């Protein structure tokens, strides 16, 4: 088919595809969504009626006339109307005037699939409760694995595995849980004294294998069990289970292995606070989370190297090195390639650890780097249509995703899907066996289960129990309608990158135009689609005063539940730049550019710098239909508000 069909699409930047993707800021696609919802609600009803057509209706048609029925209906309507009215105070994520947090309009295929699925109420805890959507969830894992460059053919023994979670926080928690299981498992094999399996000599060696090696041990162990007699199998399974960290608990495990310390998690200082939560939840303790300094808001690989050297010297094991693809505050991309290279070097020296990429925000940017056949695009190919994206560093980082051990991606962020959809994907599904609650899950009767068969009881592996199958359906259908490559789903992130580049250019012009009024600085060029903007009233040298000013600006740009939304022209957000994160050189550079005195940087409201933060994910920021740029309108508005605030004094 394609060549002919595709030509006009390419010529229009996929604009007309995007036109059909969302309900739209004005509700332009309302009839489309309405038709879908009504059609599939009716379809659901027919399904009920055709289940056992011999069963008569249990609710009589006369019931609807009964006063109690009518009273109930009236109460329900009243409450629903009140809810609907109250919800009008919601944050207008759909509007191109909203450039605050990581939320926007919702993709119609996902929204419709979710609404369609809700009345069937599948529970993805297991196939018994979700015969259809559990399989879709496993497929979503493979779709995301392909986007990331992992092996995604279930026929291959080293195929990846992914599942959905309620969000990125829980996906990150799953990453910690799996990494710990994988790290401690060889120690259990060793302590149990399993015959025939070759292991390092001591506990330190076993605890510091590279994740790839530990994964192969899991497989060897299962093969060993498969050939053992039933009695031996039960015996050795019990022995190994007794030695596992999941069975003993951290205190007992580390008491039994005094040469081992509780491992550290190394994450950039820009990491999301879910890493702190995760270390607490897993019982590692917040003290085990070591935050690494960065350069230009990307983790400093030299500092990583030094930290790893120190860990090796002090016999301090490392659980995971976390790299962020699209930091929550700045949209920057860590040098994933550099972190992977460090993993290889240190594994060779006996300090094995996993690399996890927290791509909760930036994960779907990877679609821009994929051809339709799944291969990686060259940097030049990705770069066409953009001014600066992807920088060589960003390209190298994304190209290295396939070499990492696991990744978090949030479909409810740049996937434009409703909340309750995060995802965890690990490179090699064989590792996941360690999470199973059922020790002998591989054996079903006598036949080992195939890939899909294993994951039919998803609840064995995931942090949650009961889980929305409707959310899964939304993600699956979206990935089918918009496959995760540059020509399909990639249309959406491409637009956000173009918006961010336009926003960045406009911000630089704004800084020139407003030079006499405020000093305005983009503290570092954006890696992706978040752009930060630092402001200081002209002539002011005091950091605390600059922060107070930015806070007043933000008060005008944020949702205030006590005021009608329509009073707001635009919505933005704020974040901070912390000197301890920036390092001295960067801090001086940025404060100098703003005309701020470094000496005023301490205590009482001046220990960090407040800056405006803009998320450029709305698909309608540049309205070509009406020739409106909401980016220009935003800067016009900002200029007027800054002048007014300064005039008030
Ligand atoms: C949003 C985010 C998270 C947390 O995800 P939730 O879906 O809010 O739980 C974690 N890491 C990063 C980088 C994020 O941007």
C-alpha cells in the first residue's frame, strides 16, 4: 500500500492525523467521541442480553415508575450534576493556555478504549478475572520493549517483559524490587549449596554479579530443577527459598552474610522523589540513596565514576545506577550511554549493578528514534524538522536504551492517556521469575509454560494485586492505532519538541526585548520539551528578592481553587535551581547572567533560585487554523504582567 498513501501525510507533518487524535481544546471532535461511546455502550448491552437470552429481564419495566426508583434516580442525578459542576474547577489540561505540569489532552483511542472496557470491569490481577486484557497487558510490555530497543520476540529466551503499574512511582519501586531480587539470588544459591551450578567463590562475588549473569543463573537453576526428581526438586527449592533475601528479610540476610553491606542506589540529584520513597518502602533506608551531582542538569559521569571507585574500595555494593530520560523539573536527559559504559567497566572489576532508566516523562520521545521496522534512526534522520534536537548527547543516550536493564515509562504522561497508567519494562524476562509468589510457577503439570502462559497470572509478579484492565485496554489500543515509531506515535512528541524549540527561541527574544525591565535567562538549553526561565527585576542583586518576584509571577500563573479559572490567561509552574545541585561554576554563571550577587545566596528564602517551568506538550500551542501562536500570546501576557507587577512595586 504505503508509498502513495503516505506522501501527503509526510507533506503535512501528520497534522491531519493529529487533528483526529484528541477531543480538542474546543471539543471539536465531540461527535466522533460521542458516536464511539454510544456505539460501544450499546454493544456492551447486546453482549449482556446475548449471554443467556433465555434469562428474562430481572428488573421489570414498571420498576422505573416506582417512587423509590424515582427518588433514587433523582438523588443520583442531583449528585452527578453537582459533581459535574464542581469539576468545572478542574485544571484545563486540554487548553493550549496550560503549559504548567505534565498533563494535556487525552488521546481518543485510549479514552474510548478505556470507556468501552469499564463496564466489563476486567481485573488484570490474573487471566481468570481478565481473559482478554491480561494478554493485552503483556502485548503492551512488548510494544514498549520494541520502542526502547529491547528484544521483543517472545520466542527468544532473552525476550523483554513489561507490565503496567498505577504510575511511574510504582514502576520505579518494581525496578528496585527486581534489582534486589536479582542481586541477592546468587548468594542464596551459594548459601544453599546447590550442586552443579558454578558460582563465585564468596558472598561478595555472588552479590556483585552483573544482572545479565544473575539472570542466566536464574535460568540455570530452573533447568536444574526441571531435570531433578520431584523429591529433589522439593528439597532444593525449599533450601534455596530459605536463603533468599525475600524470605529472610534484610536484617537476617545481611546478618548471615557479614561481608555484605546493604547496597546503595545511585541516582542523579535531579531524580524524582519516588526514588526516596522506594528506598524507604523496600527497607533499604533513605540513607542508601546517594544523589550524584550533575552538569547542565545531566548526571556527571565523572562523579559517577568516582563514586563507583569509592564503593569498590570500601566494598560497598551498588544495587542500581539510575539515569533519567526527561527529568521531571527540567526535561533533561542523562548520559544513559555513559552510565551503561560504567556498568560494564565496573562489572569487569567485580562491582556488578543494574542500570535503570527513569523515563516516566521522556520515554515516548524514543518513538522519534524508531523506524517503522523497529530499527534505530540515524541522528540526521531524527533531527530533520527540528532546530537543535536531538543533541549528540541526547541521541547517544536514547540509542543506549536497549543496553539498560530496566526502564520506567508513564503512558499517563507523554502517552496522553488517563491516569492510572505507568509501565515497568525489564530487558530480560527470565529475571522476573524471582518476583513470583509461586516458587514452582514454571511447572504446570509437567509442561513448562510458554511466554504468554507464564504471565497469565500477572498478580504473581506485579507490586499491585487487583488492577484496572480498562487502563490496559486504553494503552494497548493507542499503541495499535499509533504504533510506537516516528511516523505514527512520533508525530506527537515531534510536535512537542517543535513547540519547545519555538518557545526557547521566543524566550531568548523576550529576554532582549525586556532587558531594561527584567533580566531573563534560559538557564540551560532544553534537551526535550520542558523549558525553564529565570527572571530578575532589572537592578536587583538580591536572590531572595528575585525569588519573591518569581513567586508573585507564579501566583498569577497557577490554579487557584478560590478563583474562577477563566480569570487566568495562562497556567505555568515553578521549580528551583539548587546551588548544591548546580555546582559552583554553573551557579555563578546563571546568577551572573541574571545580575544577581552570589553573596546573597544563603538562608531566608535565598538558598535556591526559583524559576518558571513550562511543559510544552499541548498539541495545539500553534493553531495554524486561526494563525494563533499561544507561545507568542504567553510571552505578550508575561511581559504585560511583569511590567504591571514592577509598577506596583
Ligand atoms: C512523574 C515522574 C515519576 C513518577 O511518576 P508517577 O506516575 O507520578 O507516579 C517518576 N520519575 C519521573 C522522572 C517522573 O517524571
